[in-house]
């Protein structure tokens, strides 16, 4: 071995040490980069000749890898992505229904409604008490409307979120595809490859937020992506996914892939919006599944509870309808056909009760007042109706034709699409609403009877006692999608709906926290394995520094030897 | 070489997680310490969240019950006080009603006694009563002082304006009685004898001093107190005002309500002008009076005079006068005579609208009376009816009504009413209010109503109509067709001039019916009465339908069947010894056969229909028929129809036929099945003292027609789940109605000595029942009070339990939290310390 060889070897060693120093510097620089994996330098011996110990050179770079922990982290990320998405929207649902006892508006509205009826029962003549009954009833209806609208908004937001998530997923898949292409173009163990691998791992981690993904390493350095259920997301070109508001599908073949998207945000959000109505499947007991459907159904159950007249004990509607009127005689009206472009308005005025001589009937049509006082020869309400009809028909300016009938008269507009107003009184008393305190069949059209709201009819005062009993009766059963309540009152129905929502939100929240903690733990473990340990790097630095000094000393010695040799030769 | 197994970033993550967890824990604990709740977020509590909501809702519900109960309890406490006072009032009044039985009010009675000798002409009898002078000047033909007393009594009773006393002649005395209890009037007497005549006296004595009831003031005060109690207010609500009308005082001034035993006001109506071809004819009834010796009466019909001279019985006067005029050519086709009976006869104009005059003059101090049954109604272009309301004002809720049937506008009767407010200043106020109702009524009437003043209203129309007026509901009976009641023939047979012969034979032979001969042979001991007695014994024993008796020493023969005459002869068929006069035969009472035309009485009901519980009763010859209203009757015709059906269905038969009158008349026409049978028909309307579930306007005067029947129901309140009680009481409670009725009847009794005992007995009974009823109401209220208190306590207890349960779920112990905070702080400091120490122990630090 010649001095020159030794010198070359020392120079090579210096080069390696410099590379090592640069690598340590890079590791230290990325010590706090979560997307950076620790790099190590690969060296190789270079033979200088037969029987000579070779020099050294940098053969490549290697990323710290922990495949099992990475898989675990991906899975935990998918789980956390799913549960955090569910928790996010369940929190919004809970915000909607109230997050404290004071804000549980369904429950407080019901309490106010019950109290108002109690007050009316005590003071049936009180107009304030009557108005309070109507106002608190409308408050319940408004609350149902607000919740229905809020649910629709959440549903819409979830839908948008799914669409955006699918787009994000498509973008991430494309980025992974791009990285795959670059990886194919880099040399194995090259420095660039390590960065690309870090980028790819980061992208996979991000994809896991949306869907539980599995990776398969290909020989060319690229990876293929599949869902946990085996759906191929990328093996070569990435799959392009789309969302049509109901299903996520592959654009290339239009196949819905909802069921194959296991784990991750998209799956959770699809579950949130899932509606298995008509599928003959039992409703999912999972608190994060079919949430929108369940809550809508429960709101409709509230509507049914207030409008249904069947059941034991008597329902609110049955109790109200069964109350006797406090008025001996009354006149009510109902618009049976609204005016339209092809038809006039039809309104029926109904007279009921026991007729007495001297009763004053008044019908006000479009501000024109028609009054008739019953006389001794009036023995039936038909005669009263005929008298009123005669008066109305004799007035050519009101724009309405009256048709007398049995116990009432029908008012028909003279022109299509022209609305006319009607108001009726008997003996200056506004008629009491005989039935249907609440109207509507679903959460959207549910409301206090319009006649009560606009004051054309008043609350049936004698119904208060029965209604209070009905409201306080606690042996009712309510059934709605995702909720079965037994032996509860109307108040129990309200608190049951809110309480069920609370319990579900709590379950989801706990799961989300657990998943988040688990993901953090996995991330810590993964980072422990593949991250940069500064102490270790500093220790490595000492080693490199010593090696560098040794190599430099070697050069000095060789130099000295050359100098000695040169002096010897020169002599 | 590795110093440790963790990467720097991993350590950072680990430290960060530790810090975050501790910081989060510290934040939560701080929040708990400030709010003393584990969390304000229901989600924190999970499944316990619903429990929290349930506890909160249950507490709210129970608080609602407590609030409602608390609001109602003020009423209940007030009811307690009111019922206590009401019980005391009822008890005191019951005692008062019982105590004054021995000391009732009395009317003043003065007795005027006549004495002296009659026969003078020109004696002047002067009598002053209540400041009014009444006098009688003798004509010398007075048969007795009773006739003078009778003459003065007529003057007093017919005085216009009336005096506050009525008078009646009894023998030689004139009894004057006050119209109201208490000392009302003064009486003075004076007789101015004609010069040279007999001395006569007329003296008066106060037989009974007038006295007012000692409880008048107590009754009035009780009514005022009761009014105040029933108008008690709590929070601007009248607690006795019922469920829906408690913004109006439930009772008015109770002391001014109409007399429940009958209104003191009256209404009448008469047609003053009829349309052509009218049906109303003038009719007058002559009630004959007996004439004493030398007394004369001159009747004048349309100027045709006829004089009768006493002594004559009333029947004889009637018979003679009727016979004269019925055959008088001047009256043929002008005035007819009918219904001649023992008391008088009837004069009827032959032509509607054509009247006649009838007067009587003479020397009889108490002459025959000619009264107008139907005044002449002239023919005109319109029919005019005059309705007259009269009587005292000041009552509240007195119902004045007018009923009109004016086809074709109204083919059925329309009754318009006015309920007095007590503020009317004259009956014209009532009339004007009714006219206003008539004018504004729809559909409009075909008649025109105008006020005539003095409580009179004229209703006019060119088309025939009927009208009537009433105060409250009234029933009037009028005999529209008299029947001639048969009179039993009475003959007197005298046996004058008996000489004591033995063997004289008197013979009485009846030719119709054929009987006898009956003979009496005298003995020396027989006198006129003895012979009469012997004949009476024989005739009565024969049973020939004639009753014989001895009257004034003579034989009196009376037909057993009024209207069935008999004929006989009486003769002295054997006269021995001295000559004895033949027996005398005198008709004491002429036979009057039963009239062919049966009597017809008309009962006219008037006033508004619709009251509930009123009892309309008609009594015909002792048989009483009643109909109790249910409030659903459309008009008075309905009541007449009901009563007619009852009368016709009577078992055994009532002997009459009843038919309802023409539509709208409100009349019940009762006709005897046979002529000659007099009908004694009376009718009355009894208002209930207690009305169960009264209809609007029936009980409380401020109620209006449109008010509900249920307005006075007791208000319910639910004080707990499925526990509802009725906690209010209305002024319509039967016990309260009874107390009011008792006081009002007592108010009537203390001004009515004639019916004082009956009314006071009724008042006592009502007050007794009222007291029991009010005690029962008080008991119910006490139960309510107890129940409400117990339930409120139960609710409050449960709320406390709920609060405790809530506290256990969401509450925190501040000391415990403070300790946890301190612990967390120590932990945090320890973590910082460890992290810092670890950093210092790093190789980097070591090397540097």
C-alpha cells in the first residue's frame, strides 16, 4: 500500500465524514418536523487493489422506517378522522337541541305550554292567559320548526363536507400518484428518494383522515392504495371519486362505494346522513349513524303527539276536542278553497249551538258587516243562515255570493284568484275553536291553528281542565325512529328526545376523544421510531468529529511522511 | 448510538399531550369551582343528562302547580272569610225571622160607628181619611146605616188618586184599613144633622194601631251586607262572578230587586181604535143591588129611562130591568140584553164601533153598578192599541215587555223586553226603551210605536195586529162568555089568622112534580109555625125533590135542583069553627133556569218566555193544573198548549174543555162542558226561589243573552297530576240563592201584614236551608284549602328532593375541587420541572 493510497483513503474518509456531518446537520434541522424521518448514511468499501484495504465512499441514504407502527398510525388516524367528524356534527346537533338545562328549548317550551294551560284553567276569562296558551303553543311549533331547519342545515353541511372530503381525497391520491412517478425516476438510496418517501408517508397519513387506507409497496418504489375493505384507490393512476349527494362512487364506472369506504371522515359523514327508510333494515343503534333521519323522525313524533286524537290516556288533541264550549251559540268559518287563478275562494261559515231569540249573528266580509238578530220564528240555524245569505247577496258591492245551507252558509268569491276576508261573531263574542288546536302533519307545517293565531277564533276555555290532565298524564308511550319512550308525559317526550340526543353525543364525544388519544399515542410511538433524537445526533456528531480529526491526522502523518521522504530524497 | 429510545419530536408530543391534559383538567376544575357544577354542558353528563332535564322539568311543573295554587289560595282564603260572615248573617237572620213571629207588622184599622135614627133628609155625614174628605147626604130612603157606610166605603175605595186605606161596611160600622203596615193616616168624623131632624152620630175609634216590623232595618242591612260579600274582589276579579264573567259585579243592589212574590208594577193594554168590520163590540155588565123600601133606581140606556122601586131583591131588579130593555123597541138591533141571572145582566152593542150609554141613578146609597166589560172601540183607518205601564219605580231587573204579532211581518208573537236599572225616573223611560227596541228590531215591525206619556205607548198600524204588555210574567183570567147560573125556586107558604080551631084542614098539592096532596088538620094548640112544621115533615118525608123548612114562621119550599121549578097549590080545604083565612103563597126567589151557553174563561199569559223553573198554574173549580218551564219554551203559546193538554187529560174529568188560543195570543181558553155551570178560574205564576243551572239573564241581571249557560260553573284548578279540584263559588250557588231569596221574601213580608206569616214561614225555611248550604260550601272550601296546602307542601318537598338529586349529578364540592386544582397545579409544576430537568440533562446541554 502506497502513501498515495493511504492519502486517497484518508481523503475519501474525509469526504464520508463530511457527508455524515451534512446528514447529521439535516437530521438536527428536521428534529421537530413531524413529516421527516431520520436519515442514515450508507457507506461502502472501495477496493484499491489486490491485497489492499480499500477506501470508503457514500453508497446511499436510508430512511428510518417502522412499517408496523406506520400501519397502526394510519388505522388510528382513520378511526380518529371518523369519530372526530361524527363528534363535530353531533356537537352541532346538541347545540341545536340545547347544551344546558336552560337551553333545552323543547323542554322549556313544553314547561311554558303546560304552565299556560294551568293559568288558563285558573283564569279562563283572562285574555292574557288565552294569549299565553296560544303563544306558548306557537313557541313549541316554532321550536319544532327551528330544530327541523337546523337539522336540514346540518344535513346540508354534512353533504357539502362529504363532497369536499371526496375532492380532498382525490387531490391527495393524485399527489401520491405524482410522488410515485418521481420515486420511479430516482435512484435507490438516493438522498432525493428519502424526501419523496417522507412526502408520500405524509400524504398517506392525510388520506387516512378521509378513509382507512392500506398501502402495498411495488418493486419500482411506488405504492398502491386500497381501502380496508379492498377497494382499490390507486394502483397506477389514482381512482377519481365523486359524490352525488347520496353515494360516493367511482367516476370511471359509476359504482357506489359507500359500503367499501370503511373508517375515515367520509365514511362517518355518510353514516351520519344515512337513511335506510324503506330498506327493511332495522335502524342502526349506532349513535353516529342515521342521526339526521332519527332526529327528523323524532320531531315528527312530537307533531303526531300533539295532533293525534287517538290513544290512551286521551291525547292533547283529544282532550282539547272533547272540552265543551263555554258558548251557548257560535259561528265559525273555514276557508275550504284558497283563491287561485282558475278558481275563486270558498269559505264556509258554520253556525252551531242552541238558538235563542235575540241572538245577534254578524258576518263581516271584506269589511262589510251583515247582522241578523234571531226572532221568535227562527227555530233553526238554517233560517239564520238564510237571513245572512240574503243580506250578503243583496249587497252587490262585496264581491261574494252567499249560499245558505244546513246550519251554515258558503261564501264564494265572485272572481277567481281574489281573496276575501271573513270574520264572524255571535252576540259580539269571538267563537271558540272547537278542535284542532294544533294543525299540520309534519315538522314543517306543524303550527297552532291559524284561526287562533290571527285571533279570529279563541281558545276553548272549558277544555283547559282536560288538557291539563292530558299534559300531566305520565303513562304514555311514544315511538319514533331510534327512540322508544314508555310511561312518560308530554314533558317526558321532550326531555326524552333531548336526553337521547345528549347520550348519543356523549358516546360519540367519548369515542372521538379515545380515538384522538390513541392516534396521538401511535404518533408518539411512530415518531419515537422514525424521528430524530438530538442526543443521538450529537453523539454521532462527536463520532464524526473524531473520525474527521483522525482522517485529518492521517493526512498530516502522510504529509509528514511525504515531507520526510522528500527531504530524504533531496539530500 | 442512541442516548434514549425516543425521538425529540416524540418527546415534544409527549410533553405537549401532558401539558394539554393537565391544562384541560385545570381549566375544567376552575370552571367547576366558579360554577359549582361539574359542567354546564349537558353532553358532559351523558345518560344522566336526560335525568337532569327530567328533574328540572318536574321541578318546573311542580313550581307551576305551586304558582297556580298560590294564586288560587288567595281566593280560597277570601272565600273562607266570606263564608264565615255569610254563615253569621244567615244565622242571625234565621233567628230574626223566628223571633218576630209574635210581633208581626200590623196595618192601622179604624172603625167608624154610626148611631141615631134614619129617615131625615139632608143629614150630612163627613169622613176624612188620609187628608181626603168623603161625605154622604141622606135622602130619607136609607134603610140602614150599612147603606150609608157602604156608600162611604165605595167613595174611599174608588178615590182617585187613591188614599192609603181601604174601607168596608159591616152593619152599622165602617172598617177602614191601611194599605201598608204602620201608622199611615188620620181619620176624623162629623155628622151635620138637618135642622129639626133626628140626632145622629158617627164616631171613630182606632181599633188597631199600625206598626212596622222591627226587623225591617235588619233585613235591609242584611241585603246590603250580602251584596257586599258577593261582590268581594281579589285582584280585580269578582270571586263570586263565575268562570267567565268575573270582571262584572255578580250581584246588583239586592235591596232593590223586584218583590219575588209578585211585582208591584202592572201593565195593561187596550185597543182604542179598530179597523173597519171590527169585531170589538161594547159590552157592559149591570150588577143589581137590592132596593129598600121607598128606594128607587132609574136606569137609562141610550136615554131610555126605566125606574124600579123597592123593596126589591137584586134578582127582581135585574129581572125587571132586563125584561124591560130586552123588549124595548128603541134598543132592538142596537143593544141586546143577555146573561140575566140572579145578580144582574149584560148589555151588548149590536154593532162594532157603535157605542151606547148606560147609567143608573136613584136614592139607594149603594146603587146597582154598571161596569164596562169592553169599552166601545171606534172604527178608524188604523188600529190603535194603547199599552200602559204603571207602578212604583226603583227596582233593578224588573222585566217590562211588549208582545206584538203583526203579520205578515211577524206571524208569531215577538216579545221585546226591558230590564229596569233602578235609575228610571218615570215609566216613560221604560216606554221609550221599549219603543227603541221595537224601532230597531229586525226584521222590522209593520207597526208604529209612539209614546203618549204617563207610561203609555200607542201602537198603530193600518193592518190588523195584536199587542200586549206585561211586567215580569203575568197571567190574567177573564170571563169572555158568562153562563146563567140556575137559581133554585123558593116559595113561602103562610098560614095566617089561625083561630085555634080543631079540625081545620090545610091542603098543599104539588102539580109539578105531581105529589100530595099533603094535609094538616089543626088542633087547638097549632099556630102558623106548627102547621108549617107539620107540612115540612110530610113533604120532606115524601122526597119529591123539594126541601121544606120553617122560616120566619112560614113554610119555605125550595127546589132541590136550581133551575128546576115546581108548581103547587095551597088551600084551606076544611074550615071548622071560626073562619080562617086561606094560606098565602109568595115567591121568595124566582126560579132561573140554567143558561144554554156554557161559561168561557180565558187565561192570558204574557211576558217573555225563556225562564227556567217558573210554574204556571191554573185552578178551575178547585182543580189545579201546573206546568213547570224548562227554559226552552218559545213563547207563551207553548205554555198554554201544555196546560190545555193537562186539563183535557185530567182524570177524573175536569168538566171543562181547554184549548190554546190563536197563535201568538198566549191564551188558554177554558169552556165548561155544560151551560149553567159557573167556572171559578184562577191562575198564578210562581218563580223558583232556587234556579239550578240558571240560564243567562234569569238569575243575575247583568248577564246578557249571549252569555254561556256555563258561565257560572265552578272553576277547576289542577293542583297536581290528575288532581283537579273546583275551587270557586258563584253567586248562583243554590245556598246563596236561597239566602238571597229568604231576605227578599222577608223584605216583602215586612210590608205585607196580610201574608206576613206565610211569607215569613217561607223565609225561615229558606234561611234554614241556606245556612246549611253555606256551611256545606264553607266545608268544601276548607277541604280545598287543606288539600291545596298539603299538595303545595308535597310539591315543595319534591322540588327539594329534585334539587338534591340534581346537585348530586351536577354539583361539586368546592373544597374537593380546590384540592384537585392544587393537585393539578403541583402536577403541572412537576411536569414542567421534569421537562426542564430532562432538557438540562440532554447531551447537547452537557456538551455546551
